[in-house]
């Protein structure tokens, strides 16, 4: 019975991430198709619309927005729009969280998460953190750094203000360390086949 359960769990570990990934992609494409179907049928000559035009149009629109944001004048308009959103209490939390998450997944800039560090607490308990600023002043305390400690399996975490001496630099890429923390270090070996794990 235990062997059957273990085999089932191995199959689940192999299929569930793929189902979630492709399910999310399908969901996003379906939303794009539903949102743009009506305006496309109105704009295009009768009979021209085909399934998939909505997804293709969404990709083109997102690309064009990316091009426009890089233009100085339009970029300033987007900055003003974001500033307006950040004044609305509930909206700024949702928008800011979604933007930060997508920004991180897209790679962000090297200076956002500057390096990975280990922080030791009482009884030699260690936590992985990410340095976000290396020169911070907090009240009358100078020469502090800010370290972000994300929580596993959720969006959220803690921001610590620490002296540099409390942090031990780790030679780990930021994205690899973030993946370890967010998945509670439950990581399968990509070099092994499911039957070998």
C-alpha cells in the first residue's frame, strides 16, 4: 500500500507543476480572447474574426505598450498614472504587489535584490535574506542595510534593518535563493527522472 502511495505522489509531483503552469497560461489566453473578441468583431470586416485573434492582439498590444513606455513623454504619463494609483488605499496594495511580483519574475534590475545573505538568530537558527539597500539611515542609526526575508508559499515577508556585521554574504544567485525560500527548499533534482527520485 505504501509503495502505491509513493508511486502516486511521484506522479503527482511530476504532473501537478505542469498542470498548474499550462492551466495558468490557458487561463490568461482565455481572458485575453474573451476581452478582445467583441471589439475585434466590431473592428474587423464581417467573417474575418477567427479564434486566437484575441490572444495575438493582446500580445501585440502589450508589446506596443512596452515600446511606448520607453518613450520619454509617454513614460512620464505612465509614471503619473502609477502615482495616481498609489494614492488609492486598496488599489495601491494590489497594484504594487502584482507589479513587484511580475518585476521579480521578469528578472528586475541587478540593484533591486543586490545580494543574498544569511542572518543568524538565537540558537544558531539561520534565515536567507536579500539585501535591498546597502546604505540606510534609521533615526540616529547610520550604516544600516535593509534585508528582505520572504515567506515560503505565499507573497509577503519581513523587512529588517541590520548592521552589515549581522549578515553573512552567500555565493548564490538571487533567483535561485528566492526559489529555495519560496518553496521552503522543497526542490527536486532536475537531473533525475521521476522514477529515480
